[in-house]
């Protein structure tokens, strides 16, 4: 899958789920927490570093999952937004493997991410000499996404709650996309949870 490239993975799961009212990381889908679903997928793949960034509801989320062989980072600054989690995840990843060539970023609340989707993303990234490859769903672009080491400085400079997507608006930031049909479904509200339960039975 990766050839000679050293690829790390970071799962971002530090948010407070304020709109839902309870940790969306622990919402169940097919008998396991959403975050556990993502951990299990990433843990079964060949990454040089594996980092999980937690923050809000830290103890509750930790007690509700098996973090496997992931290095767990507590983001005390989670209220400052997703960018702070990306920075902490990148920092820990490079402490584990300082020669990383690429970093894959995943979220905890996208239930339809699969190993196949991740492999497509990685393959597109390795085929092109670019800074990043993003998922594309409907007319939107976002995560899962993978970044080359040339983009690590861009990730370090991120601020706020918009994550890495804002990088695509930089004039010289070269990127590709991979179509991810169900990538726009995430869990933010009680209505999303109910819809997820309906989809689970189909």
C-alpha cells in the first residue's frame, strides 16, 4: 500500500459534541462506538505512527474505547478548535517517527469510512507530487485527507476551528481529491444519530 513511504495516521476526537449533548465519539454503530470503528480500521493498516487526539470528556471517552496501539494525546486546548488538535497530532507523530513522509488525518464521526476509501486516498497521494489529497463528497472537500511532509509547516500554522480544509484556498497549495460518496455524513445532532440507526438496519 505505501511502498517505501512512511505514513502516519492521526485520529481527531477532541471535540465536545455540544450540539449532540453527549460524546459523539461513543455513539454506537454496528455494535461499537464510532471512535472505536475508526481506531479499528486504522489499527489494521500499516502505519509508521498512530496517534489519537482526545480532549473534551477525556475520561469518559477513554473508558469507552480500546485505543489499541495508538499513542493518546490529550489536547487541553480543544476549545480553541480543530487546528489545535491537528498541531498536537502532528507533533506527537513526528516524535514517534521523525522521518514521516505523509500524515493521514481521520475524524471520529464519519461512520462510512472504510479501508478501501483510505487506500484510494493514499494511492492518489503517492501517485502525485503534491502537498495533499482530500476526500470529496457532493460539492464539498474535506477529511479523510493525507498530507505530504512539505505540508507539515502549513499544518503547524493552522489556527481556529476550520481544520486543514482552509489550505486549499492558498494559491500555491497543490492538492488532489478522491470521491467519497458517503463522506458528508457525520454525527453532530440527535437527528443524525436517529438517521444513523435507520441506516444501520439497511
